[in-house]
């Protein structure tokens, strides 16, 4: 059913719940998982793939650590680092590469906070045509 699951990660503790959920789902269905993090700091937004620095180093290490978790559990996983606005970059990734499911955790700010802070999950949900699994973090 879901051959490829795009799992978006923001590098915060809210990722844990969606990681565990997708790990179980991928094992059950034999899915391949692509771990995607969008670096959105100043250097990442300014220099894109040529960006360097502590943010990029830490983001890459985080993705590698999570990929290792999936692989230890027998789940085929790869990692990708994108650069820019998270919502826009996730939508672009889905359009370019395609997947069967996008899995994201949400912070659960609420409507007013999302209006002022933005919401990558809201943007993704309204701009792609594949199922989106949203798991609200505690």
C-alpha cells in the first residue's frame, strides 16, 4: 500500500512519536522510508546546498542517527537534507520525487498561533495530492 513513506523531521523532541509510528508502519508494510529535514536557518536559506556550519553538521548527524535506528529495526531508510522554507521544500520534494504517504508530527499550536508562526503541516496538507499522516506531539 505505502511503498515509499516520506517522514519529515524538524529535529525537536516532537519527532519521537512520529518516528516510532512510521517505524512500526514501515515494518508492517515493508515500506521504504525517506527521512527529510529542511534546514531553515540563515545560512541554509541564503546558500542552499552550499551552506555549511554548525546547523548543517548537526542536522546531518541527526538524520544519520535516525536512519541508523530504522536500519537496526530492519527498515530500509535513506536521508535527505533540504534547504529553505520547510513547507515549500516538502511540497517540492513530493512533486519531484513522489511518495505514497507523507508523515509529519505537528506541534499543535492552534489556529491563531499557526497564522502568526506559520504551519508547515498545514501548507503541505493543502498543496500535495498524496495522503498525509499528521501526528500531534504531546
